[in-house]
C-alpha cells in the first residue's frame, strides 16, 4: 500500500515538474495595432446624422447580427465599428440620401476568439472581454484571485494567437507576494490555466 502511495506521489511530482518546462510569458504583448472587433452581446450606439429616427442603440444578437429600422439584418460580428458604420451607410443609401453614420460600441463582450478565459483554481473562473494593455493582474482581480487549493506558480497561459504556445506564469508570486515582475500583458484569446496544487 505504501509503495502505491509513493508511486502516485512520484507521478504527481513528475507531472508538476513537466508543467514548469514552459518558457516564461513575455512581459510585453505586441498589441499596438489592436482594433476592437464587435462580438455577440455587444451593444452598438448607431447615430445617423440629421436622422434621429434612425439613430438608436441596438444589441448584437447571439448570431452576430443586428437589425435596425430599414435594415432587417446586418452582420456585425467580426467587424470594427468603422466597418460597421460603412456597412450601415451602404444599406441606408437605398432610402436616405448620403447618410453619415457613426457606430460606437457601448457594452463590450467581444468575439469569442478574443475573450480571455480563466479556468481551474480561480475564485470565479470566467471569460473576460479583452482590453488593450490588459495584464495578468487585471485578470486575477476580475476573477477574485486564487482558491486555497491553487498552484499559482504552476499556472500557464495558452496563447492561441501564437499557435497555442504555452507560457508559464507566477500567479502566487504576483498575488500573494506582490512581485510585480510576475505581471505580464495578455493578448486577445489567451486562456489562463490554473492547476490545483498538491497541498
């Protein structure tokens, strides 16, 4: 019986060591040219110059489309607010002479591919809309920190924008010890995986 316990402990320790083989996450994320992309759940404030009856705030439906007066359906998902404004102008030009449209995103969720997901031993695992210059500390504050069972320094970031490359991060050092050198910038679509610790 003792040898089984020892063997199990050895397997767990080897697994823990293997998880530490990922390179550390880079402190800076190259997101200088980032443009927000509209996603389902966003709210869009549409303003049509000199046409208050056509100006309104509309939700982006789960299928990624919106509907407004004179426009039955228009795909919004995957577009920037400027691209959306030009699409609405094109549709409205059938009914309004030279429409000038402005689109402002007022509630942010973003497309699924750009959301930050936090799984594992976070106090409140969830997805978060990505914001430019968002850091690991911002994410951890939003999810309420670590559980008592978390292996914070065994956590990893799975970065889809780099072909699912994994990076190690030091959450315990950042949150429990206040080591700001452990804070790194996030990228759109990152998945933060927080494993359970041994003790």
